[in-house]
C-alpha cells in the first residue's frame, strides 16, 4: 500500500470522530512540532552538547570513536586532522528499548498536543515512528593544549518512508537527545578512565 493510500485509510478510520485533516493543516502541524523540537534541541546542545576532558586530543579522538561504536553507532566518516567523526545507526540507537519507551512517555504527549492545534482529534493517533530512520551523530574533537573539547550534534535521516505515510519531523524528541548525550559522555569518560586518564 502506498503512503498516500495508508494516510487515506487512516483518515477514513478517523472521519467519524473528527474528519480528515487537510494536507495544509498536516503541514502546519509538522512545522509547529519542528519549531518546538528545534528550540529544545538547540537549548539542550547549548548546555549539554560540549564537554572538556583532561586528555589531549590524540587520546580523546579514539576514545570518542570507541565509545560511540560501543553504543551501537556505525562509523561513517573520520578525519583525525579536523578532529571530526561521523556516525549513524538505525533509530532509536544509541537508546535501548527501555530508554525509547521513556522518551515516548515524556515527549509524545507534547507532540500530539502541538499537532492537535492544527488537525484536532486525529493528532492523538500520531505516534513516534523510528522505523525507516537513522540517527546521525557528529563529533568534533578540538585540542586545548593538554586538554580537549568534544562537541556533539545529532539529526535524523530518513532511509525509507514511515509506516503511516505521515510527513516526518526534522528533530529528534528532546528527552531522547538528553538521554543520548548523557550516555555518550559517560562512555567517553569510561574509555578515558580505562586508559588511566582522570576526567
């Protein structure tokens, strides 16, 4: 069944309750969700997206690679001279199933409430759809003398359309971003401690 046919079927199922949302209203709903998720993402990165380590970049760079690999991320690109590492993995990696359920419980009601302003009751049938998405994490390691600074960013990349046929949002759920950053920092610290470096 095509994405359009799936969405049409969903609309028919909901028609008795609230009527099918128009494409324009669906677009407006996704745009509002994106604005809110983007604002929270940028705020999270401003406070949790960068960390300094008491280790030179030559040690921190491989520690970052080892940490993200251990969390299930696949190395896609690597440039030691620029201090850049790019990773990807099927969503919701680096989160596990239990963490993903926590994210849905925390953030799905917010997304539904935002969408409901535009499409009404059908918004409460929307769910997070990690299927067909990859999480892309970029890490930059900057030398600061005998210390180093690591910065992380994350985005979502669609590899196939969602099962519902609904448009994708651009930003990951805020709670997911927070949990992922905490996990990554903890793994980097663990890797450096294994090498005998104080954090």
